[in-house]
C-alpha cells in the first residue's frame, strides 16, 4: 500500500524561502508558461526580501517598489500565449519578456537567483570588510507564476545552490546543462532583446564556477544531478539513457496532468530506453473526479502500465471533517520516479508532461526544464507512491486538455513597449499580420489602431495612442486587441519606470527628507505603511500631524543636511556598483522619493521657511554638481532626463529675494554659495 508519509512534501513558497536562507538577492530570473503578473508581484516577489510587508495590496506594492531597488536586475520570461484570463496587471519595475517559439511552446518553470553570500572570518563572524562572494540558487518546478500554481495545485520543485568557486572548488555536475538552458531561454526571445538579468547570471556560471566535465554519471554510488532541457537534440528518454540509467532495472512512476490524445509514444520511448520492471501512471482527473484523457490514450497507456492514483491526503485541501466535501486539489506536478527496493531512488522533477512535445528535444517540441536528482539519502521508504485503481475508468473526454486551456489565444504575435522617459508606445510584429489591429483599454474604450508592417523591428504607435497610455498605465498594463482573426489581451512592457509617476505622491517635502534618512528596509517599509495606510483609512496625508520638531536652528537644518548626505551616499554607491537605473530613479526620476519631486513639493509649500527652502535647493545643486564631477558619463548618458532637475535648480537664484536681508545681499550670497558648493577637504589633505 502507498502511504502519503512516503512522499516528500513542502509548501512551494517555504521551499523558496528556505533556499534563500535570508541572503540578499541581487539578480533574479523567472520563467513560466502561464503568467499572472499581479499575483507574481504581490505573492511571489515578497519572498525574495528579508523583511515584512503590509497585507494591504496598495501598501505592499509601494513597499515592494522600495525593496526592489536593492535588486540589480529582475526579469520574467513567459510565453506570449500564456497570459491567464483572470490575470491582474503588472505595476512594478522589472524586465518582462514575452517570447514565442517557432515550434512548441515556451514551457520551463525556472527560478534563478544570484545572492550575496555571507562570509565568516576566522572568529566565525560575518566579515563586512573582506572580499564578497555570491551564490546562484537554481530552482526548477512544475508551477506556473499563477495563483493555481503557487496556492492551489499539487506541484513539484527542486532547488540547488551553486557557490562561487573561491568558496567551493567542487565541479557542478549540471553546469553545461544550465548554460544550455540559459542559451535556449535567450534564443526564445527576439534577437535584439536586452537580457541584463539573464546575462548577469550567465556570467556567474561562466566565470565563477569550476569548469570540467565528469567522466562518470555517478559518484560515490549516487547519480550526479543533471538538468534536462532538450539539449543536444536529446529526448527525455535519450537523456536518461545517456546518463547511464539504462545499466540497471527500475520501477517507474509517472505524475503528469497531460498526455497525447492518441497512443502512448512517450511512455513507450521511456520503457524502450530503460530496463523497467513495472510502471504506474497517475490518472489525471477534473474537479468532479472524472478522467481527463481520451479513450485511445487510456487504452494505450493501460497496455503498458497500471493507471493509478495518489493517496487522498496528498490531494485533499485540509484535514478537518469538511475536507472530504471540498473539491480535491488538481495534480499539476510532472514527476518521473525511478526507484529500486534495495537500491537508488531517482526523481526527474520539472515541467515535462508525458506528451510528445513535452518529452521531445527542444528543436522538435517544447522548451522544458527538469532536474534529475538522486533522492536516495533523503531516507524515504522504497515503496510505491501510487496505488493502482480498484476499477477501470468508464468515462473519457473527446479531446484531451492541454496547457493552453483557459488562456487568451494570441492570434497575431505582437508585442508592445512603453518608454516612460520618452512617453512613446511602440509595437513589434513577429511573423507579420494582414490588416489593422485595433487597440482598446480593458473596459473596451477605443485608444487607436495600428497598421502593422511585416517587420521584426519596433515601430512607433503614434502620438495619439502614446498620450492615452500615460494615464492608462497608471492603473493597468493590459491592452485589449482586436483583429479580424479574433480578440485577445497583451501585456505592455514598460521601460525607464523611474520616470513613471509613483502611486505615493502625497508625501510632503519634510517627509521625503525623513524617508531619505531611514537606514533599514524594515524602517522604510514601516514608514510607507504609516503614510499610505493613513490615506487608505480616509485621513488625507496632508492633514496628518507634522513631524515632531523643537523648531530650533539645529532641528531645521541638521535634518536637511543629514538627509542630503544620505541621498549623496546612496546615489554614489549605486553608481560605483553599476546600478545606474537605481541612481537615475532617485536623482532624476518621478518617484515619490526622487530629488525633483522633493524640490517641487518644497516650492508648493505655502508656509515654507525661505531660509530652509534656499538651503534645500543649495543642497540639491551640490549633489547635482558632485554627480557630474565624479560620474560625468552618467550625466552625459542621462541626456534629456536631467532637464527637469536642472530647470528646478535655476529657481534657487530667485529664492534669495524671499529671504529679505538688509543690504549687501548679492555679495553675501555670492560668498556663501561659493563656500557652500565647494567640496569639503579633510584636514590632513589641506595644503
């Protein structure tokens, strides 16, 4: 008899958090077939950060905006036809790559996280002054970036950690497999795409891991971990045979929600490639318990294997008395288990269904990803997970379901991107289209139309549509498209989002200065929750009590100097580390905590202290001057993005008049500003 206790189980989000183990994530890449951007942002992204977040979605998104500045790069790759019909829009800043494969679908569910690795000194304490190292977390799962994938279905996943070679000289058995997978992800996107996040991870694998291949598929009796991604034009069966699994006899168990409508070719290929003693296959069912395979498929599988089921404890939604009355969880996991009663226990876990496209090599079918891991030492009993059905199935479907059920059907392969710096919307057609495409917002309001050119280059959508997008993208990232072939939605890719107006624009100038002064992520998260939460409770932000102050000379100016000092250190550190977008957002952008927004808020204050206002603008001039002197290339490359800040800084000249000195103002101000804007020189460096 099978036993639920024999089957390893974890919550997927818990497994991800456990893999990160409190380390700081610097770069992240997620791949998926089906994509729900809103769910991904609110319910998966928070696990990348070691801090608490509000339960209120609006507050959480603003907290995430702040937390994501610590990420160097973040990207999601998804199949263009894989937008969930109930998907919520994307509102945060990360690379969104909609991809299309010439054959099959883009189907891997991969998580790659480049993390800072804390290094202990000789006393066993973390050394903050020595050389820093990084590690790469690689996870492969069956779960899409959707609510059902992470919250509802029975899924599978496995995580591995690759350390910097200076910390661990061990060779990585799946290094070449991972490089092949990264290459295939990149090649699934158009040629002119920027893959900054993926390239960062690729560079780590190339330069910071040990090279060299293993001569044997086994080490110390165990099979080495590998990745199947259809590389080298190998099918799954050929891949397992090349890993020398054909040298021993196995019991085979298969969990797969999808099968070919006709025949059992993938199963036959596995059984012909490997010596199999007995095979059991999970029978997929719908919410009512009815089988979701065709009669032809059922008979073909039954001729070679036993249709089986999992213990009800695995698929039930709880352990109380009401659990039996609730629809069981859908099994979406893709697992191939090869085990021996007195030998090894191997798992192939990932995205590959037991279908011809799922088990073929990547050039002939889908792009898939699976880990091959030896789980023998996990200590689970060598027993069957699956129990044969006690009676034959009698009802079948006419057409078997597949992964595209419930998704928007893309009828023209068109992508859209909006640049917040230039405020232009552009489109690109993959494969051409005949006739115009009409653009609507998700309520059905017409925005305009495009007459596609059969080209793979980006083309401007025109000023009218671009102007409409400025307001539309503040609340959604979806466009509704209509063509003679049908209607569907597209997710707009947003670039240079540092120049997108923030959802938190009600902070006063004093509160922005306070925010700059906060040191820890949790301090900033609490600040955001306090300020946004007040507005959500019906209390306008501008009616909150002012910041506590004794209104002394020190209180008024020390806070300004301290806040600008924090801002300068933040911007300089970001530029020194190559985080140009992060520095640009804070120094030139339109977010709630950017320098131009602070200056605009300061000018809008009716009761502003003219001296404090003047000093604030001088501090802004000083940090602008420092950035240009220390990082001239940054200012040159920013180009027109500096215009808003520079136009505001000119205001400091007329602020002198509002101070109202009694005679001799010009001479004093000239002396004061020259001294104020002069870089401070430490005593030891003075002539």
